[in-house]
């Protein structure tokens, strides 16, 4: 999936909307088109035989392809309030598709459900990573580089900060049975 992360010029830089490509083998890629009018397609996940792409900043939503290969909205999200969501991180967990930034939603294949905010932070909250570890769904957040675990309903429990003075957990990954987190601004891996 393509897009731009140039937040200073995303709306004024003349960028084209992001596109999704499917690998065909060798050095060949097939253009599957634009999921939406968004210039930032931040996440892409396969779920129950479908591909889902999330992004913004024009249309805050998750998009999928219908049986004719056309991109359609699976869900559009509110831009304001406690349930707002600009899809940034997406993951499958326990039979559902999760997406977050700042609010989090779960999709069971039929319905989207609000599942809370991934961290309790004053002011802004961003979720940059979602990953399963030891049977729990974890979220890596900004502005305090906090990792939280989904506890059901709308509850997320903190499990620790990544880095000495980290601000944003950009990646969570499991390697050899251990959980690793990467944070900025010092490019720390813990």
C-alpha cells in the first residue's frame, strides 16, 4: 500500500491518493487501485479472505474490495469525540479485526464495535502499532510510548513504557517468544 507521511504537506503537497498493489512474483506488481481519496493509507490487513486498508486524512475509514474488485467503505469513523478514529494501526486478534488511532474498534465480519481508547493520556492519543502477544492484544501509543493490553469491553491496561523517554511506539513484534517494541525519538528497541 502506498501513501505519504509528509504531515506538513499532506493536504497541500499535491500528492495522489494512495494505492494498493498485489505481488505477482518476480518483480511484478498488480495495481489494485485506490481504496479511497486518502493520501495516507496507514494499515493493510487480510481478514477472512478480504483485504482491508485504513487511512485518512480525507475520509477516516476502513475500505475493502467487493466481488467486482471495487473499493468500498467497510466502515467510516467519526472525526471528533471520544469515539473518533483515523485508522493507523490494524491487526487480527481472537477472530476479530482491530483498528485504532485514537479510538479503537473491532470488526467481527459483520459489525464494527467501539472498544475504547488504547491509553489514558491527557489531550491527544495516537495508536501506532497493534500486535498479539501471550494471548493478549497490545497497542503501542503516543505521546508517552505506553504499551497497553486490551482487557475487553472498552478497557485497556498499561503494561509499560518503551524507552527511557520514548514518545511513540512505532512497532511491536514477537521474536523467539519475546516481545520487542521500538520507540522514538531515540530509536530505542526494548
